[in-house]
C-alpha cells in the first residue's frame, strides 16, 4: 500500500472516529479527532497544489464542520470549542499560504458553524468562533484582501445577530468589537470601502441591539465606532468618518427613544471625542452631521 493510500485511510478512520465520538457524546475522543484532522489538513496545505490534494483538504474541512454540527446539536461545549479552534487554525494556515479555495472553504464552514453554535446557546464556543473570524478578518485586511475582509465582516455580523436572537451575553459584544477592529485595520490599510462596510454593518447591529435592549451589545457597538472613528481620522478618510458619525448618531437617538439613557450618553461621548480630536474639522462634514441630528430630533418629536 502506498503512503498516499495509507494517509487517505487514516483520514477516513479519524473522520469516522470523530463522528462516532460526537454521536456518543465522548468529548475527549472528539477533541482528539479534531486535533488529528487539523494536522491532516495542514499537511495538505503545504503539499504541492493538485486537484487531488485540494479535494482531500476540502473533504477534511467539511468533515470537521459536520462533526462540529453534531457537537453543537448535543450541546458539547468543550468539543464545540475544539471545532472552532480546528477550523479557525486551518483557515488562517490556508490564508498564510495563499491557498484561496481552501481559505474560502474553511472560512465558510467556520462561519456557518458559528451560527449553529450560537443557535444552540453555546456561548463559549460561539465566542471562540468569533475570535477566529476576527483574527482572520484583521489578517486579511493587513494583506489587503478585500473579498476576504468582507466575508469575515458578514460572518461576524450574522453571528452577532444570532447571538442577540438567542440572548447570549458574551458572543454578540465580542463579535461587534471584532467587527470594529477589522474595520479599523481596513482603514489603516486604506481599504476605505471595507471600513465603511463595517460601519454600515455595525449600525444595523446596533439598532437591532437597541430594539432588543441588549445593553452590553449596544455598548460594544458604540466602542467599535470609537475605534473606527479614530482610524478614519488618522487616515483622513472623511467620507468614511461621516458614515461612522451618521451611524453612531442614529444609534444614540434610537437608544434615547428606547429609554437606554446610559448607552445614549456613551454614544454622545464618542461622537464628541471624534469632533474634539479634529476628525470632523471640515465645515461641510459638520453640517451634514448637524443636519442629521436636526432631522432625527424632528422625527423623535413626532413619534
């Protein structure tokens, strides 16, 4: 039997062991299986690019996702954390070696699994997935790979939204904070569209958090806008800054409408800090923000 055949048999055997252990709720064996599958996938990443190696690596990634879904279904928190870690590390490794197809596959499987974890109330495991998505997004921004950044941002937004729906306390704020960090790195790399995209996603997330009165998530979104505003200021990205201020003012006024006075005050502090730092020093931009404030005040008076 050739070494290739032996490797493939080992991979199949470990996949079967991982699936069986997940169904049996055997955390120790599942974690061991994830460690082995991760190493199999990493080895394939470093082999010569070929259709066979690509298919094998994708099969391993999909298998890790399948096992992760079973651990989520069985609410196996530790095993689910191991699933997030394995997929996250494979994703980062593939990206570092510029294995595009494997990177996207691992990222999509991790993103989809993260929502499964949140949907089953596994806050710790979902938070772990968020941390890997954020790490990947920041690395992609530093490499100026805007498509990868956009995907990471979308998965973070979807995860935070799912965590909000499931009333998770940690995952949503962590995902929101990471979305802000990815946006700030994007701004620092002159990826203005990616950074503005993060601001738009954060506005949607912040508004949803206010309507659900999830104060930790609202505050995390406000803090994220602070990071974005500072980054936009340093890069003199005026259009992006206007978008960030617009979004933050929208959240501030919505928080007032829903009686979240502390969050509204924190949003005002961040807005004022952006201006006092000279970020909104152009008269035209200041007029835009003031017009927005006046418009919202009129709407609130009518409601």
